[in-house]
């Protein structure tokens, strides 16, 4: 095993009680597959406010990187959880 690291990215929808922008998007479940279009924006989903960011992380193998979930949601005071299965 070498020292090679593989970088992978994912979208994080993080709940907030103080929206940053007055202009926002009201998302439905079908819109969660296109989170790249809302990066850096305030959104409302299921009557809660969220801010969408793009994060990167390092992996030890290509397989682990490819199987990692691409979309995550984090409610206040809870651990992040994937929105969809990794291969979906």
C-alpha cells in the first residue's frame, strides 16, 4: 500500500437558524440531486433553513472515494447523514 491519497468532494446541507440571504430557494426532494446549483445559497427544505456548501475529504483508495455519499444533510446538534445511498 502506497502513500497515495484520493480527494473526493461532497455537498453538505447544513441547517441554520439565521439565514444569510433574503433570496432563497424552496427545495423539494427531487431538487436534492442537483445541489451543485445551490452552493453558497440559502435554501428552505421541509420548512427548515439550510446553507449549502461543497466540502472535500481524502481517501486511501479509489473504491472508498467512489462509494462515498455525494450529498449529506446535517440538522442542528446532530451528526451529518447521507441523503442517498452512495451508488444512487
